[in-house]
C-alpha cells in the first residue's frame, strides 16, 4: 500500500512537471507564431517610383515619412506605433503632431539616421530636389522607398498598395481602397440626380497671384465625377491666371481652398470690383473647402469629393 501511494505521488509530480514544460513551450510557440505571422509576407521587394528595387527582410517597426500624404496613409494603415518621424508640414491626423519632426522639404539627414529607421517613405514630387539627402540616407544603410506622385484616384490606390506592401499591412490597405471606391461609387450614383450642370471656378491661391486647378488634377476629376464643369478645364495642371480671366468664365459657383472661413473668402472675392457681375458672386455661391481633402493623395480624397458635392449641389447632396 505504501509503495502504491509512493508510485502515485511520483506519477503526479511527473505529470505536473510535464504540464509545466508543455505550458512553457506553448507560450513560446505562441510568441514565435505571432512573430512569424507579422513577417509572413517578408522578405518583400518594392520597385519604387524612381525604379529602385528595395528589399525589406522583415516588417518595419520604425518608419519615417517625408511627406504628409505618406503619413496619412501610414496612420490609416494602423502604423501609429511604427511611425517615429514626420515632417514639419504634417497636420493630420492629430497624432502626427506629437511625432518627432525631421524637417520640411529639406529634411534633417543626421536626425533621420539617428532614429535608425527600418524604412523611410520619401516621395517622387521631391525626389529630384532631395536627391543628395536621400543618397546620404541610402549610403548610411537606410532603406528608402520613393512613393509615386499620384495624379489620379487610380494612382492613389497604387500608392496605398505600395505602402501597405512595404509595411506588411496589405489586408488593411485593400480595405481602405475598397472603402474609397465604394464611397466614390455612391457619390457618383447620387450625382445622377443633378439636373443642371454648374460651371465651377476653383481658386487655389488669392489675388494678386491667382492659381487654379486645371486638367490632370484631383479637383478636375472630382468635378467631373459629380457632374460639374471645371471653368478652367481647358488649362493644365495648376496654372497662374490674371484677375480678369475668371470673370470671362462667369462661373455659377466658386470654390476656394485658402481661406480661414467662408466670411473671409466672401470678402476676398466680392472685394474685386471686376467680379461684381459674375454669376457666382451675385448668387453668393462661394465656398471655402479644406485643400488637403481636395489635393492630398490619400484615404480622405473620397471625403473631399463629398464635401465638394455638398458645396456645389446642396439640394442633391444634403449637408
């Protein structure tokens, strides 16, 4: 009997030790699986906007963004913790304001190198002017991906896809693109209710140096998608115009993207003597919208289309 009790006790002890070992192994396996899951898409090779092939061996844990549009996309992809540096010009989301700054168009190379990032998200629009700085980063062993300068919604989708692939967030990236497409499709469907197309003048900067949005801009595409005519549609890019030129267009509505309020914009536009007979001025159909929503290639572009539609066609797109 005594020997039987001893045998049972020994068996219990062995089982407890085995269970403990098994539990430890399970925990370790769990951690390993989590790490493996994060890196299952890696290594990846990204062919960037300047034709460079950049290989990333694992999911980046430290990211520096050199332009606001990249930052917005990165945050939308859920990379708040991974973002360790942004530019002085980053204003959205509010969390970006709390991130360490690395400069503006001219970034601080030494500071970025000191952050030891896994990847730097640069941008094609500044790649030429920043070529020396980017080369210094690459020479220091920093992985630099130059993101394409998006000119359309399709380009923006590709931008989101590229950043998502580089950061191991492809599923979330696809969700963002799908949501944007769905929202745009809904707006375009609603725009079919527009009975009379309006001619719209869009002013990017005020007098004395007036700039507008012509062909090949997001704003031009947005206007077309909501059945509105761009008054400057015959021009290309972001042209500078005289104060008299928009008067000749005689737009039905005016959109500005530089004022602090609708009242400020009204004073600016109505104060131009030559504009007193412009249809939009007489009808007080003048609106100030957030420029970032209308020109920054990122997830909020669909919101920009909606805001534009509400301003131009309030009866169709209820505010």
